[in-house]
């Protein structure tokens, strides 16, 4: 394993300072379940400094209010998220993903913030957040802050659009509208400790009668270079009756948008097929949740 | 009969200890962390070794420049093949010559002029810590000339295929053990094996239905949790010690000495506690390298493999190509059976075709039969034993075809098997005659089990069965027993304890001596401290080392009787020993318990100690069967196991909990082999998924409760009737699952692993084919 400096940052300013100074040579660490493995495998040879952000209060925030919604600090480990009564009640789609990342042991360390910044196309944590309209809170040099819709954070496999000196502070998920529901489903050969062959996060809002889609967002994992929001799937849903035909159209749009590769986890054909199956099933699950059944 | 869910003990027997479930002797050490594994070994001045490995699957080594690595501060030694005496001139191996075996061992642990698989070692470094050693590897410059790679047995067998070894010629044999005749034909086929009897053409003519199918299976790994680890110390006095994780300490001693070119007696192998092996931890990959680095550096050197090295560079199980054809009459009598198997040997000859061929049609009476096996070199790691080596592959083919045959004839698959079952006196595929065995009892137990009698209902569900056979060989074991003053005994063996054998062997000694299992303290010692003992493999330790312990205990009994006779001044023939009590026949009031007599030993002529070997005649046949219910998601191809019952004829279960554990563990590994495990190759032919994340062994969440049923048909070759139970449980699961999937979906899977994508494709193809027919 390569030698590196370890910095335990106590404030956002300190972490941003180290990032600004070292650029590519510095990497943030929350749970470390990705970055430490990468360092051991020699996959991040440029890293000279690891900045531990678990000691920064703001990054450990997990809170909800009806005005701004849910705040998930970037260092909050998965187990805190899926054990939180408010998250369980209002955001079951997030519980779906936070509770299947790695294994129980890994969920004790791994954060959704880390899952986001690691930026693999197969990340389970990301699709339901994008589907729910999550926004990134990003800090930068000179105490600057900006917000960015989560779907705009990704530049390619393992790459984000964060600039030099920038770091993710938290994600904010809007309060769920009335008659809305979300679900994340992934397909893996094993039931634990596995990487998605394909994954689909779906969030929908129904009308008061719960028979028509008001809106919907479908996000795909592991079938594109980045977590992929499929606007065409949402368009296929908006204003349409809740039935198998509408769901089928949205699934077709998702399949059409998927651009997977063939690798050890699956072939192009199989992955596209799974996108269709999972989109239908995730939409059905989201509808069930919207209906409160 | 015992079942896991029921936890009922075996019925009362004539035994007091055998058949009970005492707490294991090594249990406290293992749960408290006191047990010492290879990684725990430490010594002052220890250096850390790392091995540089080939990134290519086949390449000529043009040059190796280690000078920069040698100059790195902290590096104490660098070695390459030139440092090992087995082949200083780098000549190609002549496989027809004596000594070829040593050359293979030496070439496999350090490539001379050619690398034959990804991960083949080319150099090694010892440094003051592992990070420096790792950095030093990066400073070694190796120039390769990449050669064409052969990755598939069928490609490699083609007459015009490039030769992986220029001096390899095909041997032809009809014998399961002999090497056969050298045909002189240069080829990548090292051995062509043939078992043949009757007349196939006549047999198939007699058949009403014939089913023939081709099968392929992927290379898989044993997946032991503890990676290879070894520490070597080459003393200034020329004495070499290695502390290592192995199933086979005396084998490690022999091959380490041969590779290093020193007398075997100068090498001492200390086998540490082992974290799994399953047949894979028998060869010496690290030991000679650690020793050579120690010789050059003058300090002890420890080498620990990474998981990637374990996958890339140790011996997995053969991938295979098989073709099976079986014919039967309308009423379900098998008339002819033919099996063709070609196994990946990896980079050097030695795949388990004999094991696969011997197992094949073992559960079936077949008059007209032919089994042809081919051992084929390819550019993959040299294969090693994996639990019933070569047998899950042939069983997958044979039991799939048998199932389809029964289906076509409209006969219950278990009835079909019972109708054709072999029994004592019938011929094995190898031509040997079956001794007493429990196949029929096993199949009847399956038929009468609640699982088989409970109908399986619901869509996309299917029940599969399969029966597996293994012929267990055997080998030599030594044992020593020392009687302590307090009436307990110390039992010393050289058999590495991999499946609870300290206890299962100690129980047999206790049975003979009328002691409790707890009164026997079993210890596994190094190669200087016990007589030669064969490897812990082949389901042989509880049987063979058990026999050695029994023989030794009988000798202890004889010596104790002699001592009682001496005390009572009667001839030994007039002393009886029963239920742990010595009694004078002349004067029945003269009684001494084992404990009382033990207390008097030193005062009456000195301690009692005895050593013996087992004189094994081979363990004999063993059978296992599975009933597995599955549900297949037709949209994703994912298999969920609803219910799984595993049956085995254990002969006699010495410690039923351990036997059930072997049955469950073997079944779990068979399920992994069947459903997800595979060496997934990159375009270049190296393993792409060399991590436990992407090499998908089943986790606890992927496995059902595996219910166990033990049948006990005594093995006449052992005084307590036991058979070797370690391996056969892995044999039937792949076929049982394939048969269950076929009955759930209509699609016959002929390729392992039956991963979700493969099942989905097969189901789609089956749907398309059914539509066309209609």
C-alpha cells in the first residue's frame, strides 16, 4: 500500500484548504469503504493526503423539516439513514438503497455522500436520490457555497463535476409531495455483497384520485457511464393513467435510454432487458407506496 | 438416521464414544483466538516477501533486470528461477523423463523461460516490510514476448494447435492409477484415459430412448478463506524450517527439498492451524521461495498471498467440456452409457480425469459403457484438487442426462435411479468390484423422506434430484499415544485438522481404551515429531488416521494389560479389559480402572507409550444425494432455493455434528459452483474477477437451510464402519439444481455456472423453440 498523509479535518474550511492545496493529490474520506480499498489496490496512485471528514459536525447532520425537506450530511453512515424513523416514514426509496449497499458491517461505515462522490455508475445510493429531486450542497474556497441538482454532479465513471477545492457537504431531498412514492430496485446474482448488474430508482406523484400520474422520475444504475436520469420515462408517465400500458411505455423509454456495456457482471442484452423488468417493478412499488398500501 | 432439524442422535449402538457429539478439543483455542495460524507466526528479524507475477497468460521471458530492486533501501534479497537448482539452464521440461515432476513443481512456483498463465511467478523480493517489498516489485524490469494463448480445451486439443510444452506427448491408459503408454504423439493432451466394457452399439440399439447432450463447466476455486502463507528459515547450519498453512506437511517437505535440491531430512515443516483448504492447499507455492529468500538474506522470510494471488496463481478446479449419451428401454433399464470428458489441466498436466471417470456412472448398472477422458494443458493456473476432484463435473453431465431420460420415459426420476442402482458385487466404471455400500438405502431414504413425499406446487417451481458417487482412496497415517499418570492420554498425529479430525480421531482411540473423548488430548505435530503421514485430503483422515489411532490404542491396551498382569503376577492372557476396567480372570477381585493403572505405571516399569501406522486398504465407496426445490424468476433468471435436503451414507458417523457439517458445507460449495462461481476471463485470458466481490461464492443470505439425513451402512474396511465423508457432498448439487431448474422452466441448462443471465437466455430460447414447434 502506498504511503499517504492522514488529516482529520475539524471544519469545512480546513478540509477545503487541504483540497485546494493538494488538488488531485488529496481525497476526502468518510467511511473509507471505497477509497481505502482503492488505495490498497493501487488504483489511486496520485493520492498523497487523505482527509477524514467524519469529525466535521455539519457533515454528520441528518434532519428533516417540512419546509426544506431532508438533509443528509455527506459523512452520515447508511445505518443512521435507514434506522431514522422520519426517513423510514417519508423516504422509503432511500431506505431501499441505504440498506443494500455492501453488507451490514459496511453499512455501519459507508456514507451516501461517499457513495455519491465515488461516482461509480453502479452506485445504489444515487438513483433514488436523483429520482426524489435531491440537490447537492457544495462548499468551495473562500467560504463559498453552491447548490447543484444531483444528476448534474457526474462526469463519467469515478468522476464528478466538483472543481478543485470543492467538497460535498450534504444532499437536500425535497419534502415528498402528497400522493407520491418511490422505490429503488437493483438486480444482483447474490443477495448481499454484490454490485448491481442493473438498478432502477423511480419516484412518482399521483393525482388526488390516485389513478393518474402527475409526474415521475426514473433513474438507472449500472447501464451508462453515469447514474442516468431518463426524462423520456418521466414524460411517458406525466398526465397518463396508472395502468400497465403507461408503466410499459415508461419501461420502454428506460430501456431505450440505457447504454450498458458487456462485462463480467452481465451482457448488454441482459442489462437492457433487466432495465425494463426493474423499471416496471420499481414503478409498481412506487405506486403501491403512493397509494399507501 | 439423524437430521439437522430434528437433532436426534443415532440409535443406541454398541459404542460408547463413537456416534456421540462431544465438544471439539480445539474449540476453545479457535473461539478465543489462541489458535495460531500461518499469519500469526512471528520471529525476531522477520523479513516480508512479495512475488512478482506475470501479467500475461503466455509469454517468453526475454530478460529480467532486478538491479534497481536490489538497490532499494530495505530490500534484503531478490530471487528468480536462476536461484533454484531444479533447472538452472532453463531447458524445456521432458514430461516422459523421470524427474519431470520436480521440474513441474519448480517451474510452477518460479517461471524459467516462459510464463504459462496470468499470475505465474517470475521473481521474488524480501524486504524489511511488505510495503518496501511491494515497491521493489515495481522496480523489477521484465521483458516479455507475448505468445498466443490457449484457453479452451477444445481449441487446445486441435491437432494444429500450438504446443504449450514442446516435449509433451500423449499417454494412453486404461487404468485409473497408472500412467499408461507413451504414444509419442506431441500434443497438448497429456493423458487419454479410457474405461470400456460391453458393446456400445448393441446397447444403444436395444434402447427405446437415447438422450445425448454436451456440457461445459467453468474453472472454479476452492475459495478457502485463509490465503496461502508461509515463513521460511534457512539456517546457517543448512537446516530449513517452514511454518506454513497446508493440508500436506510431509508433501511440502518432499517438494520443498526437491525444488531446493537438499535432502528431505534437512527440511522441517511445521503446519500451522489451517483456515480452509478443500484440496487446494497441498502444493508448495510459497515455501521454497520463502526458504530461498531466507538463504540469500540470512533472515527468516514470511510471504502472504493476496486474494488476487490466490485466485490467479494457486490451483483451482478444472473447467471442462463433456458429452454424455445414455439409452434406456421403455421400462427404464439403462442399456448403454457413454461419457466424454476433457478437463483443463491448466499450465501443466494433472487434471482429475480419473476421478471424474471413476465417479461418472458409479450409481448405475451399465453393461455397455465407455468413458473417455482427456487431460489437456491450457494457459491457466495449474489445477489442484477441489473436494471430490473432477467429480461434480461428470456428475452434472450424467445426472442431467439421467433426469431427462426419466422425464422422456415418464418415470419418476428416483424410481428410475432405484431401478438401475448398483450394489455390492457390481462393477464400478473403472472395472473394480463394489464392496458393501449404501446406495440403495440412500435412494430409499430419499424416496421415503417427507421432502420427496410433499408435493411442490406453484408457478416457476421445480424439484430436482441427483445422486453422487465417489470412490475414496486412502493412504498412510502414523499415530503415537502416551499414557499420562492421571489416566488421560496424549494422542499425537501428523494429520492437519481441517474438518474436526482431532476430535473424530481422538474419539476412536477413546472408544478402544474405554475413555471419554475428553480424556484424549489430540495434538498435530511437525514433520520431525511423528512418522510419515499422508495428506489431509481424499476424505481419508478420520478413516486412515483413525485406523492408526485405533491400532496404536490397541497396542496401548496390550501394554497396559501386560502391566496389570505384571502387578498381579499372572500371564497377560489372564487379564481382561472391558469398559475401561482391567480385571484378573484368576482373581476377579483384582480390578484396576484405566486411571488407577495409569497412576502406577512409572513405579512398575515406566510409562506406556506406543506408535503405529494404519495399513490402509482404501476407504471405499460413498454416496450422497440431494433433493432441491427451486423457484426461478422467469424475468431475471434468478434462482431461489426453497428447500434443500442432503443425504449421505456415512457408514458410521463418528461425530454426527461434524458429518452433518461436512454434508452442509459440501452442499453449499456445490450450490456456489452450480449457480454463480466462475473464472471470468478478460479478452487476454486472465481472470477478471479475482476478488470475493466478483467471484460470487454464496453468502449466508444466498443459501437455504440445508437439512441433512445420514444413512449408516457400515464400511467393512473399518472396525467402526465409517466411510470418508468430506468430499462426496459437493458432487450432486450442480445436477440437482440443473434438474430442478429444468422442471421449473422447461429449459435444460448445460453450462455451469447457471447464473441468472444464462438461465434467462435459456428460458427465452426454450420459449422461442416451443413457439416454433407449435
